[in-house]
C-alpha cells in the first residue's frame, strides 16, 4: 500500500502481552490490535526502522506479573541492532527506562506508538514522546483498551473504541492521531541507515 505520510524512524509497541490479547482477559478488539501491530512491526522491520517492544512488569499476582505466561510478549522479537525490548513498571515507557537513550543513540526523531491500554500506557508514552520533541504518529486503529463498565448513578458503560478515541484526542494538536496503521510509513533510523 502506498502511504502519503512522512515516514517515521521507530515503532513503539506498547504492552502487547499475552494476558491482554488472548483468553478471558483479552481486550474486546484484541484481534484487530494484533493484526495491526503485526503489520506495523513487519513494515518497520522491512524499512530498517527501530522496533521497540515495551513490556510491562505487573505487580505480584497481576495478569502481567513478570515471568508468567500472561507477561510474555505476543509478537516474537527478532534479535539484531534494530529491535529491542524495554521493560517498564510505570505507564510511561520513558519513565525510569533506557528508552530515551536508545532513541537518541539511534538518531530517532520521529516514531509511531501502538499497543495498549489506550488511556494509560499508550497515552502516557505518546505524551512524553511529544514533550521530548519527537514527531509522533498514534494510528487510531492500532491501540486499544477495555470497555469501562457502567457505574450506577454516574454513567452507562463506555465502549472500548470510545475510550481509545477519547484517550488519543488530547494529543491531536501535537501528534497525528487520525492516521490509519496502514498509512504509517517507515524509514531506517539514521544510525542504522544502510545496515
């Protein structure tokens, strides 16, 4: 597919871990999310862009507790200089991790963010990327979350798709939040160009 978007040099795949995309705890739109993130990863790799898999270390007993089946990344990681795994313990993948140093060392100035949960880790990571001066694409069909259940006397249930859209909206002045995953274009990160 031909893209009209300016290419980005890195892809951040946030928390696409087995607990959230398989079985009883899977997001309502897990199949779509897995399809879109797999396509983004494949196209980023083909272009030589940096691919960073962000893996959340949940608390003891959580679905994503480290070294449990649910904590495992859904997408396989390819070893090499243009692919990395960053583990985190906060919503923001930049907080207390080597993510910014990795992007700087690779010469990255533009990136796409995908994954889950839209209103938590995806939004926090994209917001910090914008604050740090990166050009950010947040493809609307490549991040997802759970429905918010009804709360009597407060509101009816809020569908996951609405939650995702609302989570991205505050970033719309600084990031491209209306682009489709299929329209995200990739280019090699400067320190990896020609490798």
